[in-house]
């Protein structure tokens, strides 16, 4: 992830749903530390105490189990055939912290069925090249292909200020706006709830 996702043209880009066939590519992208300090994209899927207890290898095994079950937890992006970026997207109910509304500022807006984008991770050599927007567009296209009518995200509104990388893992407001998302609610100054409505 990066605090600023500058618009540049990347080399040939393609994206694929994360299935078990692409698991080794995700491991290569996340590296031995599992992206964000052993998260392995499990923070939204389990309770805090369980995430902490499983941090690292436990989270890796748990996330691999999600993929092995046949569920698709997100999109992996490739640049020149190399794994370059990740965007987590799935129905809201797949994320325990959202389903149980443990994150107050991201409580349900309404009872409409939504898919949620919860995380981005971009490999170091691919940052600041516009990859976030490409991943976001690919994630939305995948969700819509699976029947989603509303896709929701919780990006960081930097308001012109550069923020710490760790604060922007849910994405940047500017990228969501470029992808056609609109703000529907804001319970925290820097964290709008954005939605994309499928035509």
C-alpha cells in the first residue's frame, strides 16, 4: 500500500480472482511477513484476540483455508505477469468484524446486500504507479459479475495530506472517486463510507 497512488501507466496489467491456483502468487506478493505484519488479510474475518493469537503462520493457514474452501476473498493483480497487488473483496457477511458490527464507524448503512472492499496491498516496486485504481476497477468488475449490485468501501480521506502507509490499507478516497464510487455516509472525519452502484 501507499499513501499516494500516482497516475502512471503500468506495463501490461491483468487481474484474477484469488483461487488456489494463484495461491503461490499471493504468497510471493505478501512475502514471509504476510503483508501487514502477519495479517494475511484476516483482520476483518476474525475477532481481535483470534487475529493476534494467529498472527503470522496461523493467519496464513487460516486464509489459505478460506481459498481452499472455494471462496474467493479478493483479486490479485499482475504486472508483466508478476504478482504486484491485492484487493480484498467479498460479500459483507464474509467479514466477521463487519457482520457483527465491531467497527462502529463502518456499521451497516442499511439492510441492502453489499460486497465490501476491505484491504489493498501493493508490492514495493509497484507503488505510486496507479495500481490501486486498476485493482479497484477489477474488484468491482468481479463483484458485479457475481451478482453484486452495491460495492462498498472505507477509504482514507487524506484531505491533501500524506498519511502513514498503515492508515491507507483500506484504500484512498481519490481512487474510489475515480472508480465511480460516491459517498453515502461519514461517521468519522477521515473515513467516508463509499458505494458503487452497478448500472
